[in-house]
C-alpha cells in the first residue's frame, strides 16, 4: 500500500507519542490505519464473492451511509449490507488498493481520503483499470474503529 506524505507524517507524529490538537494519540492513528487496511482487504474479498470480512469492518448502526461505485445511496446497516451482498454476487475479480492516502483522526471519528486504484472485470467481462476517489469515515465503537461511511466515484459500467 502506497501512503501519502500526510499520512506518513501523521503516523510519524503518532509514533513519536506527540498528541495532536485534537487529542489523538499514537495508538488511535495506528488503529485507524489498521481499520482502513482491513476495509480494503475486505473489499478485495468482495471481488471474489466473500462478503463476511466486510460485515466485520462496518458498524451495524442505523446511521451509517454508503455511496458506492454503482451510484446507490444506502443508509443504515440493513440496506448497506444488502448492497455489499449484491456486489459480492457480481464476483468482479481484480484487486484495488488505497493510494495517496490522507487521514484526519479525532477522538471518536476519523476520515480517510484516498484513491482506490487497481483493476476489476467490467460488465462485458473485460479487465478494466480503476482509479476512484474515495472517502472513508470511521467511528470508535466499543474500543474498535468501525466504518460508518464510504463514498466513491461511480464506475461507468456499474452506474447503469
């Protein structure tokens, strides 16, 4: 995973034990980075039809939101999980990873902006390079950072 300079700086500050103006400690920044890594590992499992890791990284609350590459806007775990089920059923194959990552970590919320870059199989069964803008929002729930929001650009072949 390629990390942007701002994310690396955030991690270096966190590793040095410096507390930011938002009261963020090193463990918080590292835990948010681990949550983001787990999300992208789960996303890559979706591409082969395995939805279970995605269920683990998300909050199951009613206030979460998901705006994925298919153009849908889902609110609440019941609808968000159904969307992930639909995507897993597509078995798009391929792999994406976060690049040019920027993180802002607070006491109970964290926002990570990055590009999702890699390749998938499109609706015509051809491999296609992807590079989508993405924003990931995490909330600290019972000591764990859980995804509460994810928003990406549209994939042209899924938007219709």
